[in-house]
């Protein structure tokens, strides 16, 4: 007997093949039959007019902590994501040294600073009852609603072996050997491989460059070779050039790391903007060079424009503009005084528009900012208005106007920058770039930067755009890009397609309605901390391993997800 039958859906199976009307029967967590189903079943539903697709795979998330207080990985699961890759950017919650309990506090403060997670939520929402990476994975087993796999963070490896010297120091030969042993143990326990960062934007809770930024190429290559000794593993890496354009040294490093492992290396995130036409070919040069060296470097890119809010009052991307950090770190009264100084503003604008600002130059168009929430009588009626329009009415320069608005709110004003790359040429360039064999959709950062951005709904928003908006790619290809393509990159066993015998990770949606709602601020984290959320529109149901986890944008309470472990749940994707 079948557990459930979905009758009459248009099955878009993830391979890119044309959709076809069929029944799909599920039994024991697997897709048992596709076609005309006549077998008896416990439950069934009529899916006429709806699309049934494989569960979406998000290749870049930071749900490492959130899964403890939110086993549904919301809002990703609501938007059809049934498998998430975590442990990215060099940051993981394990391993933790058993003789240094202070390392857990350091890790929490680092995650709060570098990934914008609520410190209170990190402290109150996770048990922190593990030391080894395997113990961390075991702590999640049986209690999550999504499938989740995790890389090992280079920062955690360094901290465990080198202690405080991990920041600023170099490992001795003995320490590097211990780091490699620890890394092998983590992969034996099911870690997906190595994640690391050399990005200049990544600093810990003390304001110092995170541990992996101090690693030299020899250390990175030694860890990369270790990746290649385990089945179903790979590398995720970040450098400063990921934000704009790679240096020659970064291109060489990525190619050498991937070739040393004989495994794919993915990086986050390729920003596509027709105003900077040289960026895409420069970034994809890393892929070209890696293939020649016997490796593969894959660029993740988002298929939507992810809204991000800003503030002059709390840490956000504005703090990362060269020269802005010291001003925005001042106590609020001093900060306001400095921001009101015309010379200070002029220098900040100069730095924001300079070449060294890289991709952060996009944030310097202050006339295109939209005012969000305000908190003073002086700003009444400004919510939803564009700063450029307000500045014109007041006879002010846009940045000056923005500063005065924020100052009236004690710098609490929420700011929404309008994207500068929402033009036809940029969208045409995106569609062209998506065809590259080493470009993969993803980079949501879901689980991180919780009150600043909400990238999790990229799946439903992209599909809605493909069906009713720009229609840059047909539905069948769009589904493949969200399912089979990332599943193949990670070597996921029997996931990513609607095929008999595969795990029943499925999404049922209305093609006439599929979309994502507006990002709204909610206070539902431990300690009532805020985050941005987005409703899923047109998603009828989501199944994980054959069990219904979402019905009409509401979690069912079931936790059918699996901790996906390398080797057992992933197969090797060799580059050699």
C-alpha cells in the first residue's frame, strides 16, 4: 500500500524534460511509482492544475544554529527548500575544545558579528552540548524537518588546535598535523568537506580578522588534499575578491585548492551588473583556470535581487565600506556629530565611490534609498518615500538629507536601498551567465544576517518570475537549476529529481500564484530577537523524505529531515 498519492499534477522532474501530467505515489519515504496510479493508498489528493517538482536544494545557508530552535529552517522550507548546505564561509559551531569552555562564547560572538545572528538567540536557543563535529551532527539528528549537510569551518579547526593564537598566528608542524587529524575525524563523521574564508569583511566579535584569514596557502592546500581523501566531499571558500573581482593570486589559489582535492570548490557570490561588464569574465576566469589544472571552481549567483535593509545605528553592510567603520562605531551622539560634519560626509562619499570599495559602491546611491520604519514625530509620513525626493524638497544633498532623517530618530531609522542593477541589460547578462557550466543558482545566506536581509525565498520568487515575469528561462530549466544542478554538484544520492526510487523530497505549487511575499520584520527568535520573514505564495505542500512538512505555508509539526553525511548520503564528484 502506498502512503500517499498526488494525482494529476504536472510533474516537472528536475531533469529539464518537458512537464507531463501524472500521478506520483510515495511509500516509505521514497517515490514508489509515477504514472497512472491504481494501487491502494492511505491518503491522496487532487493536484490538477498544480506543478509537482523535486524539493529545492539551497547550496549556501547558515542554519547551523537556527535548526536547534527552528527545526523547519523557516522560511526556506516554506519556499520549497528541502535540503540545505550549512557550515559555510569557514564558520561552524564545532569542533569546540573540551578544556576551553570559553571557546563556545568566542564562537557565539563571532557568529553574531560576522553572520549577523542574534547573540541572545545563539546563547539561549542552542544546547552547546558537543565538542567534536560528529557530536554536533548527532545533536541535530532526528530533530530537523529539512535535510541538512554541513562543511567544517576552518576557523573552528584553527581555534580548537591553536587556541587564541589562531587569530594572528601560524601553526607549527605539529599543530597543522593535529588540525588535519581533527579534520579527518570530522569528515569520517559525515562532514561535507572544508569551508574557509580569506575575506577582508570577516572579523570576529573582538573586531579582529577571523582565524582562517591568517592561513597561508600551504595550510589551505594541506586541508584541500585531506578533502580528497574522503568520499563525497568538497570545498567552499571565500576571498576578498568574491565581492567584486578576483586578484590573480586568488584565482590561482582557488584553482590550486580544487585541483589538490580533486573536488569542486564553490564560492559566494557572483554579482552580475551590466554597469560593470568586466566583472563576470574576470570572476569566471577562476573556473577556466581550475579546469586546466584538474579542478573545478563553481560560482554561486542569486537569480533575484535580494532586498537588504541598512541602518546608521547598528552594524550592517555600510560599516564595511572602506573608512566608514570607525565613524559608524562611535557612540551615537558622537556619530551624529561626525555625520553632520560636511567634510566628514564628503570624505565618506569619496571612499564609498572609490575603486577600493568594490561591490559596496552599489550602496553609495543614497538618493535611491527608501525610508522604512521611523521613530520620531519629525519623520512622520516619511516611511515609503525615496530619499532623493525628500532631499529635493528640502534643498539638500541626498546623503545629508538621509543623515538628518536618521539623526531625528536617534539613528534607528530603517533604510532600504533600491538596487542599481535592476535594468534590462543586467537581467539579460544574468540569463546569459546562468548558462555557464560553472555557474550555479544560490547564495541565499539563509539563517544569517537575520534582521538585514531575507534571501531564503529566492526559489519561489525566481519561479514566479520565470512563469509570469521576465521569463528568462522556461519552467523546466528553472526547476532543474534549483534542484538537480545543486544536487549533482554536491553528489547527493537519489535526490534532486522526481524519479522512481529517489527520496520523496517534493514541492507542489500553483504555477499561477507561485511567488514570495514582501520581507517583513518579526520577533520570533529566542529572546524575542528580530528577523526578516517572507510568506510563501502558491505553495500547496512540501514533503521531506515522503512526510508532509508544509501545507499552505504552515509547518505541520513533523520533523522528517535527515542529517546528510558525506559518503553515506553523498557520492564523490571528482574533477580528475
